C-alpha cells in the first residue's frame, strides 16, 4: 500500500478494506488491468474470475462456451465467484456477464464493495480489438455486439453502488478515481 498519507488509498476506511472489491462492467472496460493496479495500491490480493474459472475447469472459457453453453458457464462462474468472495478480501475482476446473473449479482452486492467500470463504446471497441479470445465477439462486429450488450447490461451494472468512468486515459487515472470513490463511500448496510 502507498505510504503517502495524502494518497487516496490511505483514506479508505477499514470497513471497506475488510471486504473484497469487485469490478464489474462490459468486456474491455479494463477490469483486469485496472484491478491488478488497484490491488497493488491497496496491498490486497488480485484475482481474475475468468482465470480462476479456466483453472477450475481445466479449459478455456471459449471451450466451455462451445462445449457446454453459456448457462453451464454462468453456473460455474457463480460458484467460483462465491468461493473467491469467501476467501480473504481481494480485488476481484469479473467477466462482463457475471453481474448480469441474478444470483451472482446478489452475492457480489451482499459480500463486497462493487464498482462498475463504465466505458464508452469507442473505447471498448478499441480495447477488445487487441485480443481475440472473447466468445461473444466470435464472427461478429465488436461495435454492434458492445452496443447490444450495453443496452441490456448497463441498467444492471447501474445497481453497483460505485460507478467510475474507465476512459481512454492512462489506467492509473481510473485507479485513482476508484480510490477516491472508495474513500468517500459509506455503505449504509455495512453499519449494522
């Protein structure tokens, strides 16, 4: 963790540090990259739910989708996220569809501090174009898919108590914005 007392990381209350911080948002919003940096700044462990799912299943997410379908994948995803949230607090990056599952969303909202990384479509298209492993983009126009997903998913992501813009600025700006949002946020349900 940063030793600078003026750092936003230093201002984060213990009630937040005692919980996992879960990043949600569309593919390309920067959840994994920003999550790693956020965890480093907070001195917390980082986990990527997609990596953990692949490790547990012994196959790639694309293979799970093609062999078993999305419903099977979402069930495994929910179980992996539940296991991770039961562990020591961490920064957890979720797949773009994880928060859309009602059971997974309820679990995340109950047991963690949830942050929606919101990015505009051009930024998302530019970012997802760098990698070709995303099953929902297979043989489709990324901009069209992302617009369709945003129309359905953004109202659900809006249930996250914190929303931070993940613009096409350096990732450290987004990390700092998350730290500032966390330092100001008070969860009324957590004060029981």
